[in-house]
């Protein structure tokens, strides 16, 4: 892909937007960056771009900015149906995302992982398994390191393991993973995709360019995943904790087995998987499928899984204070993720819920709230909606902020209880992102622990 002297517009100044702009400029493109946010909210990024001779537009998107571009690279946070992008396509301009751009420069051994929940854990674990199998491996994408930033470090032999979101998949054209993984599909991001069908279609794009010599890994226990199997031209590899499939990973008598054309082999005991919760058994089995399909030996896969530590902000243990355990699951940004978090504990939970609503149905939590939760502490813009949908199931404390919620939970919880941040919402009303929210929670818990030690 020749970029020299091409006019390229990057829309959105997130991590991937900045990385894309610098990548494009380094290859001779004439780059402009446009972001709707005001300049004072983008202070850290702008000086770096200006130093590299990149033109920066902030505070909105000028109509002329989008005209006459050879290529437009859109960041995941920018809706693909926004007026400037619709107009650009109507004028015949090429609009792609950073994942698509990166894939045109990355080696062909791409493992792409998506799903409503579990993407980050599975991506990180798959990367560890592939590396333990002796392959040079790089991990990136939606997990934190933009895919475009991996290009300079990759060789023809590198296996690139990418977490990809529905937002990123909306803007692919030729993106073709050697192994695609679809973990699960439950309602999420309906504020952007509008319908569950549209959201499902976006997820399914992960395998739309795959061919018969590629692999698609699917969850046999997820009805939507099962229904999508007919859409892929790749060879389907299943994982299931409830049933034995023809090919893939499954559980029998407390053991994880993998079956393919070469036969059946034992990978490890279920009890050897260190991550909490049934959902993490599924995530681990999906990552095991990736390793097995890459040709990794069972012993290496087993060791990589055993040594794996929980990813930050995913059911992350923070501290025990006066017999109360505190867990950070800030990555639980939808209802299904919160359900999985609640299912990971037997009960006595003090649950912090709330943030920016994504057109979610919080009444789906009610059965588990009745069974396992002592009290819910609501925060953020979605608090009122959440309270109206769960008021018959549990005691509610309208805390407003995360700090107030934690203080109230700490004052109420007794030894043996759990305080759990699993908000079922996006973070953008009060925080920059879910990582910012999770770090804030952990810092508050650590201050609480210090105050308890030194009253």
C-alpha cells in the first residue's frame, strides 16, 4: 500500500487515531487529524502531532476537511454513520478503520478475537499460549496497544493476536484473520448499533473474508454464535463447557480435552485453570483452541494457562479489609458481564452499578440480585434507570459517585462479604474510560486499607 504523498484524514484522536496519524506520516502521507472534542481536552496528543508536521483540527469536523482525501482512517469511537463520513463515502472516498489499515501491513498470521465479553482476557491468554508454543507473538488491538503500533515490531513469522471490537469491525474491507474467535454475543452497544441484529452483523464481520484454509472458533453454548456458523467459509472449531462437539475443546470428567482430525488429547484439569468463574473457563477453552490450531503442544498450553494472571479490571482482587474482599471488574461494561461477575461469587455481595447507559435492560439482573446481593450502590447518569428496573429485587443506595458508593459499602459490609465494582455501564459520564474508573476504584480501596491500618 503506497502512502507517499497521499492526502489522508484521521478522524478521532484516541490511542489508535494518534498511532495511525504518526504511522501514516512516517510513510510519506500528508496527514490531517480531525476531532470533535475541544482543544483543551486533547492537550497531551496535539503537541506530538504538530511536531511531526501533522495538521490538527479540533472542536468539530469541517465540511471541507473531508473533501479531496485519498483515504480516511476513522477511530473506533467515531460512529460510521456520522454525517461527514456518510458524505465522504457518497463522494467515493475510501473510509477504513485502524484495524483495516494495520492488517494491510501486518504478517498473515493474525488471530482476531471478539465477543461481547471476555475479549481481553482471552486475547491476553491466547498470546501467552502462542508464545509458550515457541512462536514469536505480539498482542494488541482493542486490548490497549493499537494494532498499527505492532507493524514495526512484526516479522513474517510473527503471530499477531488482536482483540477487535464491533466498532473496529464496522470499518474493515479486506481484514482476514488466519484464526477468528467469536466468544459470545449478548446485547451491548445498542446505543450505537441500535438493534441486536445490527450488533450481531458487526461481530460476524470478523470472518467475512476468511477462506477454507482458515479457522473460526465459536462458542457451542451460545445460540447466536451457533447460528452464525453458516456464515463463515473457514473451518469451524467449537468450544463448550456443556457438550462434546465434533472438533474443538470440551469438558469431560473435570478435564479439558481437544479433538481434531488427529484425534483427541487431554490438555489439562479444569481445576488447574486459575481464573474465577464459568465464563473464564469458556475464555480459557477458546484460547486453548487457538493454541491447538497453531500447533502448540498440550504441555505448553497447560503451563501457559496455569501461569496466567487475571487481567487488570477483570474480576481483579484488590484487597481484604476487616474481612471484606474488594474486587475491581470495571471492564463489566454491560449487563451480561455483570451477570458473569455475580455468578463468580456465592453471595453476600455489595454491588456498585452505574455509569453511562448503553440502552441496556438492567431487569435481567434481578434474579441474581435477589439470590446473591445484599445491597446495590448506584452511581452515574444511568442510576435512575437502573433503580427503576431493579427496585423490587434488592436494597438500593443512591450513592451518585464511585467514592460515595465505596464509602457506604465499606461502612455496611461485614466480614465475609464482597464489595464488587461491576457497573454494567460505560464509564464516559464520570471517567475517561473503564481503565480510569478501575484505577480510581483501586486507589480508593488502597486508601481505605491504609486508613484502617492507621486510624
